[in-house]
């Protein structure tokens, strides 16, 4: 049993490392941008004191997030601009029901938007014309942004790493194309940071059926620090390095868990002695 206990401890240690690495990603981004990081765990006083110039809404949710510094990027050592100044265009996806039979084209599921990037395996077969596919298929450097779903999923994103002429994006996703002055990968990390996520969540509106929605105007109005391209590259490289370590630690944790399970099974079968 000593091997099993050690494997369990090692797996738990890997999970702690993963949690620490994930929590550090936005903090590293804020440090690179000279942006004060929010403190979502701070205890709010019974009376909130904010200047009149800081009020844009009167909802408790807005005021509470303002008190914790969770209204989006408002401070940086670099100029803050609207994302719309760097957009070549946005477009909502295509709406169609999936089919059970195999077809030449597929539609992305929302689950395809993962922290590690786009998982094109998360898709379903659809029947569309080549003309529709040409208009709505995903291309390299597209930025996909969830526009309608649960509150937690609003503004979840992914960047396309290569052309997929037979995979389309659905109507609950907005496709954004960004100009040369802004790295699409950097824009994605800014949106996915807690400051970016809360901006879009506060901008979201509840639609019929309980779904939360944002629109192209919310994306265009997103305030984003614009450092030199060299700094943008450094931020993206840092995040990629962290995510690579996270993937390694998760793989190690799964391997240790599997090893512990095998050892228990062997002890039950009498193949391995308890120790």
C-alpha cells in the first residue's frame, strides 16, 4: 500500500502545481502590462465608497465588482484602446441542426473552446452547401468568441491555428478578425484574463430562455492595453510555456492515478503484495 499512498500524494501534488500555474497566468499578464491585479477575495465593507466619475451603473453586481477592481482594463503602462480599433470585422456564426449521418462538413460545439486552444474534435456533422461552408468555415488567425450561453461561458475564446475549410462555427459564436498591429493570441489572453472576463460578463444581457448574450458592439468596445508587438509576443510565449507545463503536470497526475489503480487491482488479484 505504500506505493499506492505515494502515488496518491504525487497526484495531489501535481494538481496543486497545476492550480498554482493556472492562477499565476493572469498575474504575469498584469505584471507585464503594468495593470493592478484585482482582489476578488477581498471582504467588502458594508458601505461602498466610489467617486461619481466611477459610476456607470447602479446594480449591486457592478458596484461590488468596481470595488474589487473587476471592471476590465482601466490602468496600464501602455495605451488602452478599444478592441474595435484593431478589428477587421466580426460575424455571427451559422445556425443549423446536426445530422446523424457522415457528411463533408462539421459544426463546432461550444465545448471546442478550451483553455488549451480549439479542439476541432468537438464537432458534429451538418449538411450545408459549399457556398455556406465557404462563408462560415474557420480560418487561421480567426478569434472565436462565445456570444450566447451560460453566464460562465460568455466570451470564452479560442484562436484558430490553421485553416479548416470543412468546419464551420455556430451562431452562438462570433468570429473576429484582427489587423496587423495586434497579435490575435495576445487579444485572446487579454479577453480570457479575469479583467477581460468580468468586462464581458457585466456587458452581457439575459435573453429569452435564460441565456446570457453579448454582441459585436461589446467586443468592439472592449478596452485593451496595446503594448509593442515585442511585448505582446513575450506575453504569449509566457502563457504558452505555462500551459505546456500545465499539460505535463496533468499528464503526470493522470499517469500516477492510473498506476495507483493498477497497483490496487494487482493487490486484489494477489499479483502484488500489500506494502
